[in-house]
């Protein structure tokens, strides 16, 4: 048997971490007669697995799922591998753009306008992935990567049109809301604009997925804040209007 201090030293982690693992049910400790946490050999084996999966970049919740049901290990690792490969491609492109930007600033290399534009799009993809990647990937997975590919293929004119339409949607949202009718012509126009905007980023359009996305706007405070900056309740109005318009 090992005390919490002994196990922490053996594994090279803190006793605070072990207490947290105990609290969330990831690595439960036993209690001795003095009510102190103690760990047996099985606990050491489990901790080694936890440390291994953490090194793969898996979350504690994912690790807990794997340890409680080992049959899902391959699926979890495959999904994580797929995500890491996408990250590798994205980071490689960003590194290349940064390197060119440094050389451009030094006067060693003249960075073409098209390369600057590519860097702008990659920055937008990176910021979007950092903010919403986890939630979007959970719902759409392949569609998210397809969307990023669509952005990468956009020329300057198409990219500007997409960004302009995004701004116009917010303006139309306010106009539609003033009718207080999700079936009004103004609301229908709002939904048509949102559909057109989505189609700019999606390889294949699907009404149900579109509605699910707008529902996520309502469920996620970060998305809600984006639309509710127009007025309080804007996100809810948009969802109700899209629900009526898409009719799925």
C-alpha cells in the first residue's frame, strides 16, 4: 500500500492532483483506519494508464470513459488521432505563413498579397477553432473540416461577400425582430440570408443540420452573446424564425 505522498512522488505528480482524481472518480483511493488515502498496486497501474492517455492529449473525461469501458479505446484514439492530424496541417500552414511574414518584415522576402490573404483566412480559422472547435466538432466533425476547406478555397471577392453578408444578417435580424413576427417577410428574408451565408461555408447543405446549428447558438452562451449584441433575445428570435422557415 502507498500513501498519497508516496504515490505522488513515485508518479512525479502532486498530491493535489491525486485528490482531484479521487474527487472526480478517476482514481479512487481507499481509506485506512486513520481515514487517510492509500493506494494499492491496481491503483498504480490505473495511474500509469491515466498518465499515458494524458500524454496523448486526451481529456480526463475521455480517459475516465476509456478506463471504465475499455472497448471504446480504439474509437477514442481514432477520433483523437484524426483531430491531431487536422491540427498538424493547420499548424504547419500557420508556421509557414508566420515564417514568410518574418522574412517580409525583415525585407528579405516580398510577401505576395495572395499569401497575406491566405494568412488572414488561416487566422480566422484558428480563432474560430480555438473558440468553438470542440462544440462544432462534437456536432459536425467532417463538416467542420469541409467548412475550413471551403474558406481556404475562397478568393478575395467570395471571402468579402461572406463577411459582408454576416454583417447584413445582424442588421436584418433587428429589422425582422421589430415586426414581432417570425413569419413576416422581413423574418423570411433574414432566414434566406442566413441560409445563403451557411451555404458559403458548407460543402453540402442540410436543413436539419442548419437548424441544429442555430439551436446551438441558443444553447451556448458564447454564440448567444454574438447575436444578442444586436438586442437581448435576438438569438431566440433567430432560432424561432429558422424553425418556422426550415420546417423540419
